């Protein structure tokens, strides 16, 4: 029998948690308060998930509610549609972004439109969780950031937490939401930081951008793992007397454009930072909205600092792919020239 | 009046169909769903049935003719049941309700961002006449302001001054302020008494006497936290603006310790290097504004706090001592509080306790 | 060498093409009233189908998939179900939906291009039609899991065609149903054609039923033009599922006598001769022959039944044709339980209120 570390379980209280622990706490909290919450996925049971996001939950809630599925992603996308239509709140896990594509059929054709196509008779309150993004030296097909694909689908909510506390509050909100939510977890952040998380069942709003740093000179918009580089860039800029306001989009769909516009009205400059490839990335949507609704407040071009339009490189080059604080700072320097 | 049955779209987006064979003739009486004609579309040969019963008045087209979708196919004699109308294939377009734009205005050749153009328009500056200093010859806001001859270039509020803006705006919006004033007789104080230290100790004593003023109030949840620990904000004015670094746990520190804390704080302020953790968490605030002038003031309570004590400039005043006039040094005190959560009695009790402590011998 | 597994696929036929009962017939097969009721559903379905095609040909209905020739599968399956079971149809199960309580007006409203047609007043938990072939099979597994988790004696019934059995998600759904012993019955309406691709080009397997063997549960085949066999096999599978015995796959052998849909022309890829031969096996004539021979079903009754069905279809058609379309903002109003701000804005823009 393999050695297993068993983590202590507390039902409530405050503690410093990693993001993956915060996900586990939110799942446990949701299962505790609502017995229709069912977890499904590959290796989520005894193994506790490949990232241990469901660690200990099978022992606590039983194999009926923490279900290891066969290795079948279309099923993991489609089975929750049936469960949800019958009044359950399934939370399905896909192990890596690269394995999520068979699920798209179910999400696009069914989960996202069941409520509409039955005029509200049936609905689909499911959550699809998946880790995304690079930076942990994973094998091929494990490191992509394909959030824009989901953000393009009408009928969904697309949520990406950037920190343990956000992961906890947003995941609870996603599970309680009456419509399907794609919940993409920045796996680079899973264990990178700890943060105080109050495990008392408080959800965060699913329609709000969060201002994580106040500033008057330039607005930096980002989400998920890229908040780290973005905040580092803001810190570097502060050393030179440049105050960058940093926004964590958190919920890409529906997008809280008002908070972004409010910030840009103040700063007149905006840089959008994302790990996903540049072309057709979600930054394009924000830039287009700024051009439409924020143009009169812009003093400089909107720039995007994003992944290159390349296939996500294997691990030896992935550091060259990911936007760095230096690239963000360079972009800020360019837009600051419009004094 | 004859009623016309038009060729429907028989597939998905088909435009026309060729008549293959008629199955009825003029004058025939047909019944609903009876085959009228076979037509060949790009995709299939299909039979078109009668949409309703009636007598055929006319057939349009011969075998081999190609009819466009929507063209008349069969006319029924008068008296036939009215066609319910084709409901599929005709997509009602959403109405375009936008007003027609005027002719596009002529554009000047200057390169300037929309926000800069707006500023130029506001200031009556001709962009073409502005010396452009921005990247690639773009006109910047500063260029426009210079051209407008403005002495002062508008600049964003920064740092402490911006924080002051936010805090004061919030306070002004949220708080229901009330102020009670009085004076402490400090004639008995020896020379060089540190006023700030005495005030800090007096506040600690007053918080024990009237704990409701050392509290946070959350208007969103209508909850109040009365604190045991006193985290005293000390309002400091600098050129950059107003802020209030925290003296931690003043109820449990002796005078020397407090003095050391104040010295450290002064150094930090001078160096603009106050640690961030010392800028948050105030449970009540002291403003020693008398150092700069003024005796009494309505002070601004910064949420979530509910009270702020201000000390004005101490002056010699004539007071009655045992029924006889005497000149004593008096310290004017103003206590502003959030009347939504603090009662007048609680405030008065607090102020009395401050005075009682200040008037004690050292 | 040793053999580790063998399998055989049972085929059932109770009512033969000549209208005679063969072998052991279940009690309902001797019940005239029951047989007449089943017969009436099949006749009504065919009348509905013909009317729907005519409505499309006269520009008053969208693309429609006729179920002509497959009425026994539709009616036999749905009639065996309990009201509290859940049907997950593909797009050629009008008859099954009618038996379940979906109205002809609702079906026409849907195929006429109006989502309200899937807001059934009757079977509130039945799924709407599934157009992307076979993608509803995982939903059936989910519905069945819901029943199992709640210890409800209910069964999910999922109908798909022969082509769907080539799809991965149908297998993924059957596979999990086997592993978890879910209360689900899969029906493959094997009408021999997936648009233009014949059954033999779809899979090299001798039967579709045997695909269940790979998923670890019973697969069986019935004559899909024999409503008695279809109903009986379905009833047995439902009973097994209700008792915790897990899933069953029933392959019902039938034939698509019509085009794939109203935008298809089957003469491009199959012989009239084949279709003519298959007309001799069609299910309605088979049961009529039996009713006439065994239960004295006469011309008067037949004519009265056909007239009644035609009237019912006409009434539904009238109700459909006089159904006003939804206001345009309806496309927004069911996207989310609570409409996000951006969609509120777009909705107003559509209405010219911006």
C-alpha cells in the first residue's frame, strides 16, 4: 500500500490555503450544504484527482457522490447534462485542458442551450472544472489556455480564479449558479502561494472584475495565473513612480466591462495580459469593447501582452512562451509615451 | 378574387425549382395535401401538395420551366380558403432603428487619440497648430495643454492624496456625523509634557469608559464590531495629503513604549516609508490639528470607524477657579462620531473620560 | 487455447409479416382493446408524418424527419414505458413522443421553428429531440444515475438510429451504464440507413445489439416492424432496469420508408425496388392484418379510425398554423435564469431601445 498523507479536515474556520486546497474546501463545503452536488471525473475518487483537488472527499462523502468515471471525456461532459436536468448539481472534472475538446460537443450543443431550447423547462446547473495553462513543466497537451473557446459559447459562464480565496468563493458561486459554468483553474498557481481563506461558505460574485491594485497611470487587465506576472510588473513600475491599476477579470463571461471602463476612464491607458495565444484570445474582446465604449477616454493604443500565436511549446521553451513581467513593463512604457 | 399559391423554399436555402410534371389541370377540384406538381430542386425531386382544397384557376409554368422561390405556382379560384401564409423560409429581419448619420465631418490631419481630441475641443485648441511631442508625431494631452497656455498641467491625484479622496468621499457619502466639544484644563501639566502621549492615554481610558466608540460598523450587513484592542490612527498631514498610520494596541503600552513608537512613526513619515500594515486597521483616530491651528472642528469619521477625537490649539483662558477668575491653560477637544451607531450619551461619556484623564496629574 | 468469452444475440419476432402470432405471445397480444389502441397510435403517427411533410412542401413547416415505416418502434417502446420514466428521443421519434403526451401541436411548433415546441406541457422531464446524432446517450446515463442515486424505480429510455452506434459517445454512455448498472434502456432504431450510408457500411458487426456485449450487458434484437415484439422486449428491459438489473440495448430492425428528411432525396442512393420490397413488411399493415384476422377488425372501424386520426391531425395543424411567433426578445429570455447585464443591453438593442 502506498504511503498516503492524510490532511486534517476542519469544517470551518480560517487558514492559509493553497489554491488547490481552496478548491477542495469549496467542493467539500458545497457537498455538505447541498446533497445534490455530485462530483464526477477521472481519478477523482480514491486518488483524489491528479492534482488532489478532490483529496479526501470520497472518504467523507462516499463513492456515490464522488464518482470515478471510465476514461471517457465526452461522457464526462454529457452525463452531467442528464444529472443536472434531473435536479442534481454535478461538478465534473477534466484532468487537463488538452483533453477537454471531446467535451466541447456536449457543452456547445447541450449544456449551454438546454434551458433555452426547452424555454426553461429543463436547465443545466453543472460545473465543468479543468486545470489550464503552462508553467509546471507538464507533458504535451497539458498546458494550453483555451478559455476564449468557451467564452465564445452563448449560455455559459466562464470563470478563472487567480488566488486561493478567489478559487474558494468563485467555485462556490459556480456550483450554486443555476446555469452551466466552466471553471478553469490556473494549475501553475495550484501550489505556488498560500492565502488566508475563510471557509464559511461565502461565495464571490460571478459578474464582477476585481481591482487588486489601485493606480492612476495605466490599467492592467488580466486573469488567472497571469495575475502573478501582472502584479510583478506593477511592482516594478511602482519603483519608477508609475502607478498601475491591476484588474482581475475573474469571470470572463459575462464580462464586467463597467469596472474595466471605469478604470480606463481614470488612466486613459490599458494593457491586457493573457497566457492564451494572441489572435482571437479573450483580450481581443476586451480591446474591441474598449474601442467601442472607452475610445473617448483612451490617450494611447490598447496593447495586448499574450502568448505567441504558436503551438504551446513543450516544457523547455514554455518559459519563452509565457508573457513575462518584462514584456508587460515594456508595453506599459510604450503606452506611457503618450503623455 | 383568385388566390395564389407561391413556390415555397422546398429545402434549406434553395432559390429555385424546375417543373417536372403537373399532376392537376385547370378547372380540377383538388383536396388538401393532394399532389399538384413534381419539381426538381438542386437537391431532390419532390411533390408539392395542395395547401388546401379548391378549384384550380391557373397553373404557372410548363415542365422544364425554372421558377424562383416565391414565384406564383398555382392560382385557386375565388372562394377557396384563405392561405394561412407561408411561415417558414421568410425570415423577418430585425428592423434597423438607428438614425441616419449626417455626412461624415472633414477630418484634420493631426495624429491624436480621441481623449486628446476631446480635450483640444474643450480648450478650443486647433490640433493642427500644436507642436506634437508624442510617439510618431502624435499630439499628447500635455501638448494640447501647453498650446492652450494653461499654467498648470492637469495631473492625476496620486498616492496618499488619492487615498484621501477615496476615504473622504466615502465618509462624506456614508456617515451621519455629529460633533461634541469641550475643554480640558491642563494648567497642572509640567512644561514639555508630550501632548500626543497624554491624548493617546486619555483615549485608551475613554475607550474603557465608553467602548462603543472603539468600533467598526459595516453598513452593508448592519453589523458592528466593538473592539477590545485599540488600534489608534494618528492623522498626519503631509504635502502629499492626509493619512493616518496606526499605533497598535495603545491600551496595553506604557508611555516609553508609546514614545518610541511615535518616534519611529515620525521617521517613517519623513522618509515616506510607512509599512503598509501600519496604514490599515484603525479602530479610532486622533487628530492633533491644534499643532497647525484652530480650536474646535467638525472632524471626518472614516468608515468603518465610528469616532475621531481632535485636539485644538491650547491657550491660556480665563476660567473660574473656586469662584474667582484665573488664567489656566485649556486644551480644546472635539469628538466627532457616526450618529447612526453611536448615541450622544456614549459620545459625551467618552469625552468626559478623556477630560478626566487629561486633567489627572502625571 | 481457451475460450474466455462467447456471446449470442437473441432475436424475437411475435407477430409475423403475415399478421399471425408466432410462438409465445404475451397477454397483451391477445387483448383486442390494447392492440387497437396501439394500432391507433401508429395510424395517427403516420397521418401526422404525412401532414408534416405536406406542410413542409407548402412552405409552412421547416425541415422535417419523417418516421414513416418505423411506427412500431416508436409506439411499442413508448407504450411500454411508465409515465414517470424519462424518454430521450433522437429526431425521428414523433410517435414515441405522442404516446408520452407531447402534443402534435407542440411537435409542429418545434419543427416549424419555435423553441416553445420543446416546452412540453405533458411529460415535463422528457428530453427534447436530439439533432446531433447520439450525443444524447450520455444524458440518458446521467438521467439514469439520478434515478439510481435517489433510489427511484424509474428508467431512462434513449432512442437512437443505426448510425449513432458508430459514435464514441454512444459507446461511452453504454459503457458507463454497464459499469454502474444504470437503469437505462437503449433502443437502436435500426432503419438500415444513416442518410445515404447503409447499415452494412456502418459497421462490420453482424448485429448492432452485440455492441452491448462489449459494454458488459445484454443486447437483443427484435423485429422492429412487429409492435408486439418491440413492446414486449422493451417491457422486459424496463422491468429488469427497475429491479436494479442494469441496462439493455434493444436493436429494432425496421426500415426507413421515406427520405432522411424533407431536404433529402433517397432515390439518389437506393433502389425503388428495395423500398417496394420493404413496404410489404411495414408495421401498420401487419397489425391491421392481424386485427382483421384475429379480432374481426372491419372496414367500418378502419374508416372511422382513419377519419378520427385525420381530424385530430387537422385540429393540431390548425392550432399550429394559428400560433403566433414569439416576440423577438424571446431569444434572450431563456439563455440564463437571470439575464446578465450584457445580454440585457443586447436585448434592448434588438428591440431598438438603445
